[in-house]
């Protein structure tokens, strides 16, 4: 993985009033799917390993080195979108 670079938005200022951007150290993505078993197969193939956590029957999580991760949650009513 490459180094984490500061996010910068034109005209944005951090809490000190500087426009240098913020440093992102951890990010979590939550993706709603209609079929968790099928999605588990897709993400297992994508990451080259099974989920790191399955804390409930409707959720699988893959952790990413140095912080963050991807949670895949079975929610047919919201599938195809991020939460």
C-alpha cells in the first residue's frame, strides 16, 4: 500500500484556519448488498482472503492494513449503495 496523502479540497480550511487539508488515517466503507453470501465470495476474491470479522449473520468485514476497512452488510432495501 502507498503512503496516505492529505486530502485537499479547493477552498477548504482545517481547524487551525490553514488550507493545507486534513490527514486521513482511517476510513471505513459500508456497502449494502442483497445477497451477503454472493458478496462474501466477491470480496474474498478481491482481497485474496476471507473476512476478518463476521460479528453478525448479516455483516462481513475486511480490515485494511494501517487502518480502516470495508464492511459488507446484507440490506436488500439499500443494496447497490454505500451507507
